[in-house]
């Protein structure tokens, strides 16, 4: 009677633990064919396979952690005992703890299990056994596996010690934890380069640049290429250079003729390009159209060279030119091409409304995500920036790119340069003299807001526009 009560307690405790709520991990159900060897432990021979008992087992396994399961196996067996009983029918139920040698994505999962079980013989006599098992689960899908097991069952009554072997199938129940699935290829951009080795894991690229793109296939990766969609040279930062003189075509005054003076030839090295030099083989000042001056007044402004503060440039102020006629000679005028009161060092004051346009452009100029491609909404803003620059011919425009702190520091610096260059190229395309534009990129080094918030990061992703005297 006491044994029956204990058996019932084991049964109900097993059911209670099996269905108690646990973390969302896959539980399992197994079914397998069993063979029992009562011969070896009771004076018989291991090799008498014909005397082995056989039966079936159904088991429910509840996952309680990544490496631990609680199981409730139920067995129905027909066994033979040496020199005693033959064809003895038994029914058993166990409560076991199963410890897995688990590794995410593994096909083979070895395990060890032990616990306590109750066994009824011929539906009458109850005995207790202590099972000790080792086994391997062989996964062949997200939800199925082959279960193989060998074990020893220590009986607490009589001569019932025996070995037990089994093989069968198992199935995971419910949602399978993603960590138990076989790892998939980690190549987000599908360029054939694993993310671990890919410097640009979200943009398809080439192996030569560790997964980063080279759209125009000119041997210069896009993040360092000012003209990423047109083949160019390293000397011109990826922009085309038809005459190979290291001046990119878009800033080369003579794009089809090699030269050293803004891309134009200057054979006599006098600072006057051949096309404007009436004496291209003999050095001379620009004031004399590139030809040498043989008089004491080298610049021909009526002031002898000995008294001329600017002997090579004709002008009315101590021999120096005053291009904008504002009373400041060009050599001391911070803005020689824009007239202004003397109190302003020769430069006109930037009006308040024009400063507001440049301040607005800092956040209004937008780019495609993680790219240096301008969004169309940026074009009208840049047109306003050009309009401000046109009002002040004596000023240059400094274009400075900034990023937030997300990502690699070097990549952020390269991206900030590319974004500043995108604004530069747009303004040049609208007729702005390239010599009036200065491009810099400072990456994440000068934040204006907290990079730990989305709002702060948004403010840090910017391109600043600053007018400075030429």
C-alpha cells in the first residue's frame, strides 16, 4: 500500500513539474523502442540477445534551462528473468533530470540523465528503480531528432538490476528557440563576404575593399571617392581626369590639355597660362600679359618699382590695386572683390537674414540613409546657400561635414567628407566657382548634442556652411 502511494506521488509530481510554466524554450516529446538486458546482471550472458526483453517508451521533456530538461518517461515492457519468470509484463513511470551538452546550432546533442522510477510487475507488485542514462539526440530539422540511449537501472528490490537500450524519434513542441536553429549565413548585404569580415555589412561591396562598394570600379572605394559613379584616379580622389594632370575635370580650366596652372599649361612658369600669355616661352607679369617689362615701372602703373608697394601689380594705392575701390589696397583687403567700409577691413558685413539662411541649411540639407546621396529636398536649400554666396563675392564658403558617433570612427570621417563633397559638387554644378569652396569633414569629433539620444544624434548629423573672407 505504501509503495502504491509513493508511486502515485511520483506520478503526480512528475505531471505537475512537466506542465509548470517555464521560460519560452522548446519542450519535446519522444517515442522509442526499448530492449532490456536482465541477463548480464543476473548471471546470464550479454550476447544472449534472444533473451532480451523489449517494449516501448513515451516521454515528455520540459525545458527548464539551456542545458537542463525535466522528463517524464512512461514504459511498457515484456521481460525475461534468468531462471525465474518469462514474458513478465511491467509498467513503469520515471521522473528524471536530463543534462545536455548543448551548443546553439549543433546537430549532435549528447546528454546524461538520472532520477527515480516506479515499476509495476504484472500490474501488482511495485518496486522502485534508479535509472542512469547516457544518450545522443541527432537533429535533422528544426523540430525533429533521432533519440538514442543506453542506461543502467538500479533496482531497490530483488534481482531487477538491468541494462536498457533504446532508439526512436523526438519532436520539439511549440516555437523553437532561435538559438537552437542552425546558424544561417551572416551576410546581410549578400555580397559573399561574411559580416564579421565585412567593413560595410549593409551595403554590397567587393572583396578588395573588405565588402565596401566601388560603384564605378575605378579602384577607389565609394567612401573615399568624391565621384563614386564616374571612374577617376587616386590623385583626384576618384573624379575623372581626362588629361592626367591631377586636376579633376570639373575644376580643370583646360580639361583636355595637361597643365600645372589650374590644369592649364604654363611653359614659362610665370603664373600666366599659355592660352592667356602673349609670351608663353618667356616669363613676364600678368599685368603685361605674360611678357617681360623692360622699364623701371614693371607693372606700368606710373609708380617706379622702388616706390611701388606692389611692383608686379598696377594700382593707385602706393602702387597696389584696389579692385573693389573701397579704399583698401588688394594686398591688405580681406575682401578685395567686395567693397565695404574701412571699419570692416575691406569686407562687407553679412546681413542677419543671410546668416539665418546658412543656419537653416545646417539641418535642412538631408541625405539618403547611411549615404552621401543628397535628397531632392536639399536642392532648394543649397540654391539659397548659392544665392547668399553670390551676394558676397569677396567671401569663400567653407563646407564642413559632421556625423553622429554611431559606427566606426574612420568610416564616419569618410562619410562626413563625402557628404560635404556632395554639397560642393552640387554648388559647382550651379555655377559657383570651385576656388571659392573649401571642403572638410570632421566625422563625429565635434558633436553639438548628446549622442546617447536619437534627437541628439539627429542634430549631430549635419553639414555646416560658413562664409569666410577670401
